[in-house]
C-alpha cells in the first residue's frame, strides 16, 4: 500500500476541483492505496495537507489548472496533470504516482504487480483469467498482441449532456481495464467536444474498441477493428465486466452484415451493421432521441439565456418595435430568431442522423424546420426526425444500384428522396394532426390550476429524481424543454427545481447526519452540493448506487414536493438550464421568491427522509479516525 497526497484546483475552485478530488480518492481506494486530497479554490484550501502527511507521502499528485505552490513538496516525486486528466484518468495518475515512489516502498510495488499486467522486464506467469483466453483466438487480430504482452483497450464514452455519465463511464472503463492488467485509453465526447482524443496510432494498436454511450457515436474510423457497444451505466457499474465481455463478444466493424454488398463502403450500411451490434440493454429509440436532444441542448440553453439577458437589459416589452436597435432588443432577437429558431431542426436532424447516419441529416433538419413553421413544434420535430431516419434507412435498404453508382446514394439520392418524402408527409399528412395535438396539450397544461397543477409538478419532480440523468429523468426534461417553444414555461420551472433538489439534499444530509455516511461519502457530498446548485442531478448518483432502496425514495419525495409547489405557485422559468446562476437575471423566473421556497422545501424534506431512512454505518476504526480529523 502506498501513501499518496494530492492537490486539485481549477480556476473557479468548484466543479472540476471536487470532481477531480473524488476521482482520485476512488481510484486510490480501488487500487488499494491511501490518499489525502487538498482542494484549492476561490474560498481557499479545504482539507489542507499537514506537514506530517506530506512527510509520510510516497509521491504527490498535482491535478491543477492554476499555479500551485510546490515548495512544501521539496524532495518528493511529483506527478503533474490537469483537473480534467484526473477526472478522466485517475487510475492512470495513481499508477504513475506509485511507480514514481522511492524503491523503499515495497508494498506499493507488490500491489501494482498483483494484477495480471505483464512487465517488459520479467513477465510473470499468466493468471487464471488470462490463461482461459486461448492464444490462438488472438491470432487473427491485426493488433500487435503477443503471448507475453498487455492488451490495449481503447474506448469512447458519451452521454446526452456530456458531463457526469460521460466521465464516470470513462473512469469505470479505465479502472476496470487496469484492474485486469491492460493498458487503456478512453476518449470522452460531450457538449464541449472530445477529450483525450484517440489517435490513429491508438486505434491501430487496439485489441478491442469499446463504445459506452447513450448517444450515437460516429464509428467510421474503427472500420476493421473489433468493436463492442453498450451504454454508460454498465461501464459505471462494473467496468471490468464490460472489458471482459467486449473481449469475448466484440465483432469486426464494417465486416459483419456486409454480405449483401461486401466491401461497398456505404456509410449507411456500415452504420446499420454497427447498430445491430449494440447492446440490447440500451433501447435504440432512446439512443436516437438522446442523440437529437444532446445536439439540441446548446441551442436551447444559449437562446434561452440570450432572451433572458434581453429582458434584463430592456424590460419585459423589449421585443416591441419601440426598442428596435437597442442592446436588449438585439440580444432578444439573437436568442429567439437565431438560436431558438434552429433547435427544432437540429433535434429532428440528429434523431435522423442517429438512425440513418449522414444521409438522414438533411431530411431530418428539413422536417424539423417544417414542424416549426407548421405549428407542430417540438412534438412535430420528434416525429419528423424519426420519420426521416426510417425513410432514409428504408430507401437505402431497398435502393439497389450498380457498384459504380453506389457512391451517389449517401450524397445525392438518399438526401434528395428522403427530404422529398419527409417533407410531403409532414405538410400533407402529419403536420396538422400533430400541431392540433400539441395545441390541445399546451392548452390543457396552461389550464392546470391548484391540485391538478400540483399533480403534474409532482410527477415531473419524481421523474427527475428517479434515475438522476437516466431515461426517465431525460424524458421529463425533454418534455419540459419542448414546451418552451409554445410559451409554456411552468413545467420547465418545476423540472429544474426538482432536478436541483437531490444533490442539494445529499449535501445537507451528509453535514447533518454524519453517522449515516462514510468519510468518502461526506467528501462526495461537498461536490454534490456544487453540482446541485448548477442543476446537475447526476451528483446524487454515487449515493443512490450504494443504497438505492433508501436514497432514491427519499429523493423522489422531496423532488415531487418541489415540483408540485413550483407548479401550484405559478412559477415559470424562461431558460432551460443554469441552476441558481440564472435566478438573479431579471424576468428569467416568474414568482422568484416562491420558486426559491419550493427548492428549499423539497431539499429539507429529502434531507429529513435521508436521516430517517438511512441507517447509521458501523463505526469502524477508520471512520472514527476520519471523524476525529473532521
């Protein structure tokens, strides 16, 4: 066992700082080492390292995006990285720190060689789990894998928002692969782009490619590689099991399913073959919808915030002609006529893209634009996206051309006929019925008062807390976001408030009921509080995963109360995200005082239920020592 110390810091000292610290703690614990992490931010240092802890440390990890004073670590091996490196590859940093420790720490060396990893100097005999894989089975693989070498695993993780699930799945895959003795590199794809991007050399070397994603991922660069697809949740739950399954069940991408036209290179056919190999536990419908939602969100958030800023600078009538040319009016129109006008076509386009790959993008976006102009709004855009995707997929399967003309299908024929059929069906068949259904639903929601409004808010709130970022949570959020286009802002308010409540309640409960939480959970509670005020419900996931039967019901009750109160009080939210940071913007929230009351009330109720339902943990020596340190 190695004794390590670390410092994490990011410019704000909030989200990345605490997420990096939690990732390092979990990785060290999984590897059998001890670590103390000091977090530095705008409010100063927390859990400051003592001189004795630094003196006893085998190595130091500095996961920081700002300058950190290193003078107190003189003579100690230092591993430097960014906070994002720690979030994405905490097991790798722990391994580097242990490897850099002085040779006088034999326990650490023993722990590191206990896995089935094979060193370049003296290869140990293969453990049982590796011996079970015949060497002959690996022979057809082009990667340079030998009997005495490590396997190289590469992967991609992605979730609709590209935040919590993406990095937690990456951490799960990395930790699982390293626990099996394999080298690993995982690329994260999110709303801010790709991180830790796989290079051509990484892909060439890989024995298997693992896609752990809840959205569609472009697989073109993995042609000819053994590939296995699943969702983020299996990777979070047991990364090692996913790696083992991938090595057993992966199929060669771009070859399977090509019998009908072997080697045609058709993009849609390749996408269909990849989708057929996807894990059955992640419904295709959900992945397709979430692909559209993940690409739509930046337009909705940017447009909503710009509209709110327009109101802030120009007042509630900033959109009228008398304010034309003013800053407020300009901001309003950039948000409304710019970003907001695009989010329905983007939603429909990327749903179709998920189903039919690139040939589906143009028909889907045109269908979404027709839904916007025809009054069928968000519901119509969803219909148009699925319609366009399956039409293009059907056309691709039914359209037989000579090999010399196959190249015309993805660039000319499929977009042309897909757009034609989707457009005609939206205009003449589906547009008006869907618009009527949306109008009826919007009118019904607008008419809800009192108990009826409270029931709707309670349902949305409970959905937000049920799986905290999963399909049920995303269904409630997607439903509420779509209603913004019909000027129905009350469900959005209930949804965001209810999504903030779970991590805030766990933060408060970890402070008030310390004997119900381990030392690690109390540390994680601090990060959960930060994520909660930013409306990132996923901050509650680690607590729910450890004790679901007590934590999830407690969180659902509080969120249901928050959602119900928000609807009953007539609170309305004009922007789709932002947490407490959008509350000070004038006119962003209607009935702001009672909106805050609803959030506080639900947080207190969930906190109290957590204190009642969760049982005191056994007071082990380690917990007693940690409590004494606190």
